[in-house]
């Protein structure tokens, strides 16, 4: 479980990148943090994993406060996949990269190779184990990065704009992996794309460092004015609202995803 209480952070003394933010995320929840560039969402991600130190407020991971004394231990429960896949590799092959976390945890070689194969298959990269990561596509690189995080076996995984540098094929590949993790891990999905949070249990919308919405997707998409003020693309939310008004089955996530996918890439 993640609990944030009155969290604030500024890069200078004038503007708060995160401004008095509070929320809870329960174990096993899939939560989207949605906001435009500069809304504070990526700063929040760095605060959650201890890469930045808050000016005020508290972060609790499974009931334990995040501090300089506890950050190293708590990071074992946290994994983060960043925006740029090229900045995340530590091995000369895909196999080495996935194995890195297992080696740090001192797994026996036979068990380690078994797990590497397992996580590679989970992200559909089992045919690329001997490849140099530099020779992979963007989507393939991110899938390897996800496999490496999964091998470390954190309870909580944060995806920080992890599809924003990918082409449509790469976006589809990575989102499929993320959505397949639902219910297996606590997932925090940080994005500016309304379509990507459709499958979330709950969405937090950030604007100017504050949380302005915290609700289920179908209710967030109804708040057109708040989304507009948050400088998000409201075309998707308007189309979704039309579907709601026509009594479209909101539980049919695949239908909604396919509809909005076509909408996004036909603009």
C-alpha cells in the first residue's frame, strides 16, 4: 500500500512542482496518474521512489515512512520504468539485463536462468535473449526493461511515461504487457494520454502540482471542464461521454480501447 500525506516539492523557491498532494493506493490497485507535461506527475514519481526528497509531507510504503534511513530497504518494494528505454540497460544482452536484478539477489544460476526465461516469455521477448539491447526497437527495449523490473520482484511498479517515445506498434506492445499485470502487482501508470488509463481502477488527474480529480475512469472522463483546465486532450473524453450517454457497456474495456485507439491515430 502507498500513502502520500500533504506532499510538496519545488525545484526553486517560487513554484511548487508538487503542491500539498495526498492520496492512497491499495495493494493490487491499478492507478493512473494523468497530467499534461509540467503538471508534476513525473516529479511525483521520483519522490515516490526516493530519487527526490520532499520539502514537506510524508510517503508511506506498506506502512513504513520513506526517509533517508529507510529508502534503500523500501526500494526493494518499488520498481520504475522510465520514459527513455535507452537509459535503463545494464547488460550487453537481453538475457544479462533481465538477470541483473536476480544476480543482485544472489540467485543460483540454474534458478536464475529459469526465471530469466519465464520473465522473457511473459513480455514476449524469449526469442531475443542473446540480442544486444541497442539493436531492439523502442517497444522491444521497454518490454525488456519491464522484464528486468519484474525479475527484481517489487510489489509496486511505476510506469513513468514509458510509452511516450514509442511508435504506435511499440505503444501497443508495452500497454499489452502493463494491462496483463493488472491484479498481479500494484501498478502506478503515469501518462498524459487519456486512452492509456482506460483500464485503470482509478485515475488521479494532476494540474499545476495538485490533484484535481480522483475517481474511476468513467467518472473522470465526464469532467470535461476540469480536464480542459488541466490542458489534457478532451476529444477522447467527449467521445467516451457520448458512449456513456448511449448506454454503451462500460465494462467492455476491449471495445473502448479499440475505439479510442482508432480515434487517437486517425487524428
